[in-house]
C-alpha cells in the first residue's frame, strides 16, 4: 500500500492501521508491510532477552499472527503513536504473558505469517553482539538501521521504475549501502557508466536529496502523526551514535 496525501496531510501506513484496525483490508495489508520491514529489531530484542534462536523465531511469528489476525489496536494509547514503541511493548507483553500460554500456536501453523530470513537474522545478531549496549539501546539502533534499509529499498524502486537500476547500484555506496572493496574513484565510477565526472557528482547529489525524501517517508509510515517526523529522525540518528 502506498501512503497518500489529502489536503496536505500525509496518511501513513501506521495511521491507517490505527484508524481501520486489522479487520479492515487496508489496515491489515499495512500492518503486514510494517511487520515485514521491521521484524529484525524485534527478533534481536527477543534474543537479547534470553530467547534461543528457535524461541525468538516462534515468538516473533506468533506475535505477528496475533497482531494481524486480531483487532489489537482498538485500545491504542498515546505511546503507540510511534510504531517502534508499540511493537517493543507488544513483544515484551507477549513474551511474559501470552506466548507460552498460546496453545493455538504451533511452529509453522499460524494462519498469518511474515516471510523473513531467519538464518540471516542470526548472522546479523551474532555480529551485533560485539556492540556493548543494553537491550533497549540495541533495539533503538536496530530500528534505526531498519528504517534506513527501508528508505534505500524505496529509493531503489524509484530508480528501477525509471530504468536506472544500474545507476542506483553504483550510487548505493554513496548512500550508506554495502561498500565496494576496493572503492573506485568517482572518475572510475563515472567512466564505468559512460558519464562525465561532473555528471556523476550531480547524480550523487540528486540521489542523496531523494534518499532524504524517502527516509522521511519511511519514518512517517511508522508514526500516527506525520508532523513528528523531524523529531523522530533526530531520535533515530541519536540511536546510531
């Protein structure tokens, strides 16, 4: 689902979820997208709170199944204005009060599932253990990185739509994507794409501006009030240090 604007007000996926509830098709679809994009910080949080790999997988899938299949948004409180705050609180509650009591949950048996790469998740988690941080601080950092990844995916889709996927892949390292080793010079990058160095610099500048726009879109989709975007961006950059 693509966010829309009405009279200058950006309607986010999270606000659609809150207003419609998961029983509405649009709200359910939006919630599924948000869960798909931001599952990893929850997985890592569950692991840091003592879950084994298998327990974390089951807990996250059962949490998403409950959220997607049930109208758990009717009693939304002000703290749920940030999707990350809602999800982290929901996971803590789920681990303590719901998961082990949910006899309906069986591995692989949930009606609603979010497809994720669990093997890659464990690799990321193992690498992140080198960072000395509390579970809450690590969750904030993981969430910020997930938002950046979401923004990069959105921007790449823009370039693909214009038939410029090769250009985006070359620009990705300039935008915080996976670096190339050894890193080519700008002159080499320009030559590889049949561009002048000046044209390459212009392409980099435009891509950074567009990435900023997509980053704001990604952040807005996790807020009930899009006017909070700049403040939320500040929190995310603080989390990244």
